[in-house]
């Protein structure tokens, strides 16, 4: 065993991030609670990760497309309906959904039980969209389709109007 291994001094290099069960920034958007596990600040903005809890009967955003980031969803519990264009997928725990730039999509929890997802944003730019929406709620503005679409537009995202 080396002297370094016997001490508690960390080796030189990038800092490792550990986010415990009660840690992370919380963003509340109506019936959805998001816990930010990585906001991109420790990944050079290459990746953001969040855990989202969708309350029963939670409708998601309007179907939309991202121009500059991939979005991944891993369902941890419950059932989430993903709508991709005209196709609906009711996915359960253990299912991963990867949405590349340009693909129209939305999601919802149509059941009577909460659903939990782990979401990834590559790069991290879309995480700020959720912060903006929370800010709108905090300012007392009603959450309307227009409010969400206006916030989306700031992050290279647009509604899939051809599917509305």
C-alpha cells in the first residue's frame, strides 16, 4: 500500500460529484417535482440529469422538438405515456426512451399512481427552461400553453405545430 492510499488526501484531478437522496436543487412545476442531480456545471455543460416525479393524472408539455439537445428518459416507477408524432408508447419501470434532436415528443402520467423518471439533457441547456417555468409560477403568472412555448423558444425548442 502506498503512502497516498493510506491517507485521506484526494488524488489530484477532477472533483467527483455525489448527490445524496435529500440533495440537489428542487424545481416544482405544478404537479411535477424535479430534483436536479447534475446541472451541467460539473460536466463542462455536456450533460444535465434530473429526477422527475409526475403526480397522478399529470399532463405533460405540448408536443415539441428540440433543435440542439438529446433528451433521455428512464422510467424508475409507474407508467408514463410518451407520444412521438402520432405514436403512443405506455412505458413502465425499466424502460429507456431516447429522443434525438428534431423528434416530436411529449409525455404524461395518465394513471392514478405517481410516476418517477430519470431524465438526461445532452448538452445541459434545456435545464434552464424548467427554472424559467418555475420562476413564472413564483411570479404568480398562470401556466398557459403560451407561457411554456415562449420559454421553450429561448432554448432552441419549438412546438410540433404540425401535430397539434
